[in-house]
C-alpha cells in the first residue's frame, strides 16, 4: 500500500509540474521520450563554466508545435539507427540576462580555451555571439546534434557545440568530408521538416511557423 501511495503522490506531483507550464508548452519527453538530451546550461559544461540562471533541471521544454515536429524528425533518423540529441531548447530570459552580465565581465574567462580561443571576450557582442534577446526564449528554437543509438556516440560535426568561431558555421570548409556530410544530414532533414537554420551555428534551428514569434518567456526550467 505504501508503494502505491508513493506512486500516486509522484504521479500527482508530475502532473502538477507539467500543468504549471504556460499553455502551448510541453516537456519534450511527454511527446517523444526517445529523443536524447544533455542540457548544457544546467551543468558546468558550457562557455561560462557554471550552471546558468533559470536552469534547475535537466529537462527539455519546447512549444508543443516544436515537440511534434521533432517527434516526426526523430522517426526519420531512427530508421538509420540515429537519434536527435538536444543541448538547449526553451531558454528563460533570466538565462539570457546571465549571458549578458557574464560577457560584460572581461576578467571571467574560465572556459575561453574550450569555447572561444580566438575571439576576444570584448568582441562577443559585436560578433553576434551574445545578445540581449534570443529566439530560444520564444520556445521554438533548438540546439541539437545526432548520436548513434547503439553507442550514444555523437556524430563528428567538426566543432563542439557552442564553439564561438568560423568553424561552427554550417558550411565551413576547414573540416573533413565526413564532418561536412554529418552537418548536411542534420541540416537537410531539419529544413525539410519545418525548421530554418541559423547561418553561424550548425546546431541551431527554429521552427518556421513558431507559435510565439514575439513573446519572450521567463519561467524557469524545472
């Protein structure tokens, strides 16, 4: 009986948490639990080197329209034993504000060698790597890659996620043919299924007909 009671309490808690999302948003796992995730900003493995404000849990939140589109894309990749892997999706405005505050502190260069070795931190705004607004905050932009289902190993895309530099541009020529092919595979399927790319980042895509094109949300990820 205790186990049943505990299970009911857990279910009620989960439902309450899910219902707390704004209308039109969902946890991606409720639509497709097979899509892998590694929410970088919830950890220290990011360009700041610390958990980012608003990221309280390793869960992916997106607009429902985006979730359904990703579900369709996942089924395409699964046929080739590949899976989508999400690095970031909905991003609260408080996280964007955290990025802006960090970028203004020129002394904080903890992860420079890993993420922006050739870009002076003073130029992150001017070169477009940091901005006061982000499409992620509207809930229909995702940062992702592909992994092999059997090994969970990421496909080699030629540059790390969130690397600030020309090597991250989708059609950068200074990478191998295999790396170019992997980028093109991801890009082609995303574009054919309703997403538009960002020309400076191979991993960044936005749903073309996003439901909240002018709304920037600030609820936490939890």
